[in-house]
């Protein structure tokens, strides 16, 4: 077994790993998890808006 055989085996292993990751990423099984993760940047906006509304309500009550 020479170095070129090892390189070929490594290339095949990398290709199989890449194809496995692509199949895993686009599978319907993980779609719900990825959709939830995609919405995470917007989750803070809702909390910030709620906090602003609460502050506005408190300041109006104090007037």
C-alpha cells in the first residue's frame, strides 16, 4: 500500500462524509430543528419590543 492508495481512500472517505452531511442537512427529519434555529435572531426582537412597550406603559402611568 503506497501513499497514492492512502490518498485515494482519504478522498473517498471525504466524499462519503460530504454526501452524508448534505443528506442529513436536507432531510425532512431535521427541518423543524433548522426552522427553529433560523428564527433565533428574531427572538430577541420580540423581547425588546415587549420591554419597550412595558417601559412606555410604566412611564405613562407615572405621568
